[in-house]
């Protein structure tokens, strides 16, 4: 479609018509570019969907080829994972190494069983006493946490 117009005298009107023609031409070009991009997008989307369905089919086929895991082993594996996870969480909460309750009780009895006078004679430096106190406080804290976790029945 072509439109021809000749306007000589009002230069402003002529300038506005020329600008409008340029803008219209750009809009028409943009529309054709958008149509091309839309077609390319649709084509790529269909390719992506096809590839995704092929991938899903391949995964299902691969899963069918794998040997079946017996239900008992699945349960055992889950229990083992839960046990390990619980131990890690308890270690993080306590801020240290996890020891059996019996071992901690033996250590506490061993520490409590000593006479403070004998301990004072054996400990020569103040730093050694501080280390022992810190260890004792640490063990007491762990015992308190363990008592909270495993209340006596």
C-alpha cells in the first residue's frame, strides 16, 4: 500500500508527515520481526518439549533396567541413615564427641571418687587445675544434656 502526498508550503506539517511515515515504517518492520521471533520461539518450545518427553522416557526405561531393591534392605538403609543423622545432630548440639552413657558415668565416678586433697597435691600448676575444671564442667554439661535426652524410667 502506497500513499503519495505533496505538501510544499507548511514545512512543519510536511516534517510531521515525514516523521509519521518513518515511525509507521519502523512499526511495520518491528511487527514482522516479532512474528519471526514468535515462530522461532514456538519451534524451540516444541523441540524442548519433545526432548523433555524423550528424556523422561529414557529415565523410565533406565529405571526399569535397574535391579529391584528388596523392601527389607530399603527399610534397613533408611534406619541406618536416620541413626547416623541423629548421631550427627546430637554431636552438633552437644558440641563435642558422643560417648556412651556408661563410659561418661565411669569417668564422672572416677573424677568424683578422688579426694580433693590428693588432687591438689598431684596438680602442680594452676593451669593443670584449670584444665581439669574445664574438663569436669564439660563432662557435667554433657551428662546434663544426656539426662535431658534419656530421662530415667
